């Protein structure tokens, strides 16, 4: 039975619904919700594990930012063609094929774990349980031999093409995700009952916020497992997840998410190209509904437009849309806020981890459990305020301006809530102390932090001049006979792990202020979208939204993570090394890290404030000019009315005089 027969004969519609689940729009909404959840789960999980991947393969933060944003490249290139091919293709099948391509991309992201050697978290004690190979030795003959042998065997992970594989996976993820949201929303809007369509779309928009939160929570759980959990027993591991050298099982979540993405893509291969509406109403169809149905003349005439004509008209429509000052200012404001969100989503976990000496698992828990729910509540509250107060476009601009200004007031104190940089010998404390460990033949590539009994941190037991190691009652290795540790009388000692900055109690007020900032700034989200819909012409609405999302990707989602990563890299005071190549940063200047990272956040929020304020002033000026024109027109009307009244009175007077003269 074809879709035309279903739509043409109401009596045959009920039997058609009973054919199966794939002719039911409710089942399509369920499938699409699951697919979007899987897609956004990948996005959140990647943001949560990006710094772990950075540590595992020695990437800089700038390269990590490019990796996190690279899926937008394929998305940006193809998103324009979606608006053209939307009604010309089998939308459910395109969604399913796109999701399969995306799942292949996610599998590719996990591939480097299986083509790489085991994670060698230190070049000197990976093969010994007693940690004795990292000690100070006067003639460390085996040091260079072991290092060269390790480099020859592994040839470093960069030689295996890890980074290009990750970029390719992200590119496929972006390309596969192009048709999922626009085709799914238009399909639901076409075949759902008119009153149910907003409810279904509301469910999908809620999932767009919940999905990344689930991704952060999943990364928090899986990063507690060691990266090589599939290659070695945990009994042979000599460290815990709070060790700065710890790398969690980042790849495990990608395998799970890719499998879920693949499974949720399969039902789309069985949905029809067209289906009957959720309810068939005998009453005449409204004009707005006629535009959405695929069998109406308007869509047929739209299909007659060729791709060449569409591409030729594209620049004209773009320029016409961008000439609208309110649209341009509101979109630029949203771009600023989107750039702020993109950078924070990528590196806020790393900031919490470094600034407050927390694990990657705990940092992602804070992101998924506090910041994202705060933003979700802010979006919902903004929609409720807009609906209850019935705000005009000018009032909406005022609300956005005030909300963003208040968020700046809450964001500025964050610059002063943080921890000082720990004292690291030879780096930012007692730089001349390197002479103390010169006789130990310590390698510049060694990174196994220890805390001296004097409260000063060292890069490794060798750099602390420690010659012996012994376990204590808790089976924790303690280093003794440390010549570089300041002590009175006997030689100093050190214990494994960093000294820490002992200010983790500042994390709670930081997270509270950060969550409030997210909540208040998110109040402008729904309101600003409504401003766009109310200020563009009806025929340009869908295209204006398409341009908006394209600008989001080009001006915010693509460059922002790279910009944030570059700012973070400039705060590094010691870069790691492996096989004479620079890897990820080992130590940061925490004050500089905090000021530049959060300074960018305030910069983008302030940019959004300026654009919203200018839009308010333009609307205010436009309204005042309209009021003046109305007053002038009313005044002109009243004057003309008075003139007509005077003329009529004069005419009556003349008639009376004429009649009087005739009587005389």
C-alpha cells in the first residue's frame, strides 16, 4: 500500500497503522531520541576524555582543541546541502546511513589504543615493581641504552599515525551527523499530529542537553579504569588514579558509544519515505499545514529548482538575511556565547583537574553533574519567563542584555578563586638546585613526581637525589637518602606523588559561582532564538536558522577550542619529553592558567553583552522613530481634519449669507 493511497482514502488509514511499528510516528520519535542520545553521548564523552587522550599520546592543548572541534569541518561543509536535498531524498534512510558513517568514525577514534604499544607511564620503572630504577645512581650506564631501546621498539606513537586516525574519525563523525537532526525534525513535523509536534520536538531538544551530560558521567566512570586494562593485570600496576601519570581507559567509552550508535541506526532502514499523519482530520487543512506536506504543489514547485540555481541564489539570500541589523547582532551575540561554551566544555575538566588537584574522573563528574544541568535549567527558565510575560522583541533584547551582564558579574570573581602554583624544584623554585642532581645522571624525560619532606616537589626521585626506597606499613614506597631535599642533620626523604597545593576547599565556591554563571547566561538562549524568529521574514525563517548554525560552526565551534587550547599552552612551564620529542605539558603556572582560561570566558560573555545591548538600542531607536512617525501622521490627520472642518464651516457660512442675500 503506498503513501498516496493512505493519504487519499481515510478509511484505509487505520489498517495501514496496524501494519507495524515503522508506520507509527511515535516509534520514530522514540528511535530518533535514542539516536540523538547516542550521538550526543559521543560528543560529551569526547570532551570528557580529551585531556586523557592528550596525556596518553603527548598532544599539546592546541592539538587537543583542534581534535575536539574537527567534527565540525565535515558538518559545516555539508550542512548547506541539507537544506536543498531535504524534501528530495528518503530522509529516514539518509539518517540511518549517516548514523552508520558516524559509528564507523567513533570506532576509528578508539582504534589507536589497539595499534599502540602499552602505555609506558615512565621510562624508568615500568618494568620493575620496586621503583628502584628511578633512583639516583652515580653512573647510570643503562639509562641511555634503555631509553634508546624503548624509542627503537615503539618508534613513538606519533610515528604510528595516531593523530591523523583520530582526525579522520572525527571527520566521519561530523559527516555522518549532518542529516540526523534536520531530517529527523522535519520528518516528525511533517507526519506528527499538529498539537503533538511541539511536544515531540521538545523531547528531542531536551535530549540535546541531557546527552552530553551522560557523556561526561560515563567518562567519569570509565576513566577510573587503567588504560591498558585489556593488556595487563591491575595487580602489576604500581599507581592509583590520583597519580599524575594515570591514564584512564578512554577508548572503552568510544567502543560502547559506537556500538549504541550503530544499533540505533538500524531501525531507520525500515521506516517509509512517507507515512500517514498521526491523526487524519476530516476538516479542511490549514494553510500552514499544507506547506509541510510533501504532496502539496508548493513543495513540488520547490523541487523544480536545480542545485545550480540554488547555489547561485545562496549568496543573495545570505546577504539579504545579514542586512537585517537585529538578526546580525543577535547571531553575533549567540556566537560569542557559543564560543565560550565550546571552550569550557572542552577544557573545564582539565582546568578543575590541574587547578584544584583533582582526578580526571572527578572533574568530569563536576561538569556532568553541576555545570550542564545548570545550563539546562537556565534554558528552561528562560522559556518559561518568555511565555509567562509575553515579551516583545524589544523586551526580549533587554532581558538578554541584563542576563548576560549579571553573568559577567558572577564570572569576574572566578578569576580570583584558585590555587597557587606548587613549588617544583628546578622549575619555579630554587632553580639552581639542578646542580644537586647532576651527578645522578637524571634524564630530562623522567616524570614520576615525589614530594620532599621539606614540602618541595621534584620531577622524579632521581631529581630529588634519592638513593634508596623502602615500603612503609601501608605498602607505599618512601624514598630516603635524598640529597636534594632540604633537611637538618640527616638526609631528607620523599614520598610518591605531587605535594599538591592544599587548597581543594576552594573548589566548592568555584563550582557554585560557575554553575550560577551558566544558569544566568543560559536565560538568554531561548529568548534570543525567539528574537531571530520574530525579526526575519516568514519565507526566510528556515534559511536564517541555517545561516545561524553555520556561523556557529565557523566562528565558534571550530576556532574556540583551538583558541582556548593555545591560551592554555602559553601557561605551561615544563613540557614533557619522550624520545627527544615534546609531549604534553607536565607543569603549568596555575595563576596564568586561570587568568587566561577564565579571561577568555569573560571576554566572550562581554562580547555577547555588547551585541545584545546594541540590538536593544537599535530596537529602541526603531520604536521611537515609529512612534514619531505615528505622531506626525496623527498630527497631519488631525490638521487635515481641522482644515476640512473649517472649510466646511466656511462653506456653511457662505451658504447662509447667500440665502440671506437672496431673501432680501
